[in-house]
C-alpha cells in the first residue's frame, strides 16, 4: 500500500496511529518525513517487500515507480487541491478559473493512478479518502475504471 498525503502533519499523525498495529501484525511500515532514510531508499525498500506499506507526500506521487506486486493499493488522503498562492491565482485567472484547477487535479490523480495500473497485467485498488470528491474529476481515470464511494 502506498499512502499519499497532502500535508506532512497528517502523514505523521496517521503514522503514529497505525505503526504499532501494523508492526504487531508483522507488516512493515515506512514513512517519508518520519524514517531517517532518504526517499529513494525508502522506495527501494518498499519495492523489495510486497508486505510493506509506504506513506509519503507529493514527491512519492510524482516520482515513484514500483512495478509488480509490491504496489497493489494507492490511498490518497484527500483530493490534491492546488496550494493557493499569488502565482497560482494569476495562472488560474489567465487559464479558465476553476477549469484550470480541475486540470491540475486530474493530472495529479492520473499520475497517482498510473503508479498502480500500467498495463493489462496490473491490478489493484485506488482510494481517495475525501467526502468532497467531485464527480467532474472522475475523468482523470481511464474509461471503465470502477469507482465506488464508500464512507470510512
């Protein structure tokens, strides 16, 4: 399982809540911003152990390639909305307002989903834990992708 977070604080909070339970079950858990290991090494360790889970931020969403059985589930803690900044507001105003934000989010979702399903032989689950997941963003996923909305 690859858990992707939009905030380091939430990543650390979740890690603190689940680390002991997973350790007792014999399931290794690694986390960017928690473990004193560089991100590349964390990914290598995760890739080599199909029972391991890895928690990280957008650096993992944007730069991880884990083919095979080590990656069977991607969980995004919430919709990766763009960070409000002066530059973002200017780009948003020049490129269609809300439609610009939707293009950014769809690209981020497609990128995260692409880590899981790269070919016909790959399978797995992709979960976004957000009660505010708009239907208009579902176009980020390939046609025919099953989408289920379930409460925690």
